[in-house]
C-alpha cells in the first residue's frame, strides 16, 4: 500500500509538471489583400528650355544702331535689351517680333518701347 501511494504520488508529480496538452488554434482562412491601384512609373522631368548660344551684343547692336541719329542712346538701350532677352532683331529697324515677347514688351519708365 505504501508503495502504491508512493508510485501514485510520483506519477502525479511527473505529470503535473508537464505542460498541459493543448490543441493548436484553428487557422484563419487566408485574407485576400485589398487590390491597390496600379502604380505608375515616375514621370520623366520636363526637358529644360533650349539654351541660346552666347551672342556678342555689342557687335549686333552696332549693326542695329549703325544708321540711328542718336547712336549712343540706341546702343545703350539695345545692349540692355540684348543682355536681358538674349536677342537682337536683324536689320536696322523693325523685325522686333523675331526676338519674341521679351524684346517687344520691354518698356521704359515712361511706358514707351525700350528696345530699338
């Protein structure tokens, strides 16, 4: 009897220290991810405006103002317009539209056209 009580006691000691038997939790069904909109590749950066070649404003304005009655006044205005707009129209008079809106729209403080 003492032996059977001792064996029962040891038996209980061994199995009470063992972790309890558990069943694994039921696996969840796979969750379908929410479809995301397709990702567009990054857009290419805009191309920079073309670089105008460096021009010799003094010689071009010398041609433009060659027949002007006030050559120094014409040269001063023409060189300023050339540096700002990077253009001098061909010929000695007119043709301002060939240099674009920068040359055409530049005005003096008095509101008169600046570029010859």
